[in-house]
């Protein structure tokens, strides 16, 4: 969520879309005001200079270097690119991407069952289910369970603002999801 917060702080409006190259390209083509898209896997799609958005690491690297070179302060002792990125969107405690084995025919029923298990939470079903966790009315993190488009797996990930929140969220996820599906790979991540 730090990327989402960084987008908001820069005056942008974050938009969630389904994971996958074709889905991202469709969103960028349909929403010309959307200049960039990215996935947790590291794919970045830029829509600028007349392009509707494509995932090309060489082009993206060149554009990022170009934008970085245009910043106001170019003095030698200025911040590095990585330190500035960490300042804008600091790393958060996460499980990382976990691939839970799941037969193709079971993917949608399992995602539906997980969604139902968190029916008392705020959930987004744009791509699988993304469960929002709050502690004492404050945002604490999220849990994602979605079907893979390319493998017989469910992709799961947990991200939290603190290590303590991550541990609490994992306990809740274990209580609610373990009766549905073997998530030992997630719990041991």
C-alpha cells in the first residue's frame, strides 16, 4: 500500500486492475489519463509519448533515468535513486509471493470460499480477493488470494505496516483459510 500512498501524495489516483499483461494494456488503452501501471512481479507499463502502454524494461529504464536526470537538485551529495524510492514508498513487512498448489478446477471455488470467510471484512474482488485489515480503526495491511492465469496455483501475499500487524494478520488468515485450503506454504513464508 505504500505505492498507493505515494501515488496519492503525488496527486495521482491509484486504480486496481487484474494482474496480467493483457489486462494492464486494456486499462491503459481505456483510461488515457492513467500514465503508468505496475504489478508486484516487477512489470511496469508506461503510457506516454503517444504509446498506450507496454511492458518494455529497456524503454522503462531509459524513461526512469531521463526523469531522474531532470530533477531539480543534481548536486553530488543529493539523494540516490534507491534512497529516494525508499523515502517515497518504504518497504513493508510482507510474506512475499506464495504459490499455493491448486487444481485449475478448484481455483475459483477456493477463492469464493476465502472471500466468504472474510465477508465481515472490507474486500476487493477485482482480481481474486484482497482483504483489508484494520487495527483500532487504522489501516494495518492486506491479504491477497487470487488464481494464477498461467499455473495450477493460487497466488497469495500478505503485506502489513508493521511486523506485529503481519503476525496478527497471519493468525487470522490461518484461522479462516486453513479449514478451506492447505496454506502451510503461506504460513511458513
